[in-house]
C-alpha cells in the first residue's frame, strides 16, 4: 500500500513526495507518543490494581462468570482471565494480551488442539465488552475530536451484543464437536 501510494504521488505530484513522507512520519510519531501516554496511565492503573489486591477481588467477583463460561478450576487461571477481561473492558487490548498469553499457558494441556476454554478466551478477547474504549477515545482526542467520548454508549451496546453472540456460538460449536467425538 505504501509503495502504491508513493508511486501514485510520484506520478501526480513528484515535488511533494519527500515533504509528504516527512509529514506522515512526524504525524505517526506524534500519534505513537500520545498513545504511549494513554497506555502508560492505564498500565499504571492496572499495576496498582494488582498491587492493592483488587485483582483478587475482581477475580472473585468474576468467578461465577468465569466458571460457567470457561469451566476452569485453577485460581491462577481464573485471576489471569479476570484481569484480561477487566483490561479489555477498559479498552486496553494491548495491555491485556500478556495476561491472555499467561492464561493460555496455564490452560495448555500439551494437546495440539485448542481446548474449549482456550477458544473461549480468544473469542472473548476478540469481541471484548468495552466499558471504556480508552484507546479509541485517545485516538479520537489526538485527531482533534471535540467530544471523543461520544462513542462510549454505542461501543458498549455493540460489544455486549457481539460478546454474547460469540459466547453462544462457542458453546454451540463445543457441543457439536462433543457429539461428533462420541459418534
């Protein structure tokens, strides 16, 4: 895409190629720095949540949901899944990724096939309910939006619907595959 864009720019306005590339690089760097600030704040908050023991309370609060949806019995895995879900709810997909990887390692049985709880974690991460889509709000703010938080309600409604549908589909597929194994 970049090569095609440069070729088109060389064809349409050869004199501005270098200045356009430098402007785009400066804008990309500025955006990256602003997003680093957003991530630093939320990662700091997540670290405080972990250090204060709030993550343990969150894991206990989400335990009925995690047990029903994931069917895991390991408290460490439950805690990692709870922290992953809470980070995703705050719109911190990148911050939640290491937690998901640790949870996956905890759930790994050595089988070459992913288990239903592993698939469920991937699906919930992909559709995650966004209470506060902080990354998108940060992007909108850096782009100059006058009200960057206007997306909270539509995002919340959309992500709730997609997450519920995704959970139902994973459960349905798990039942279908269980029946096929029995036959």
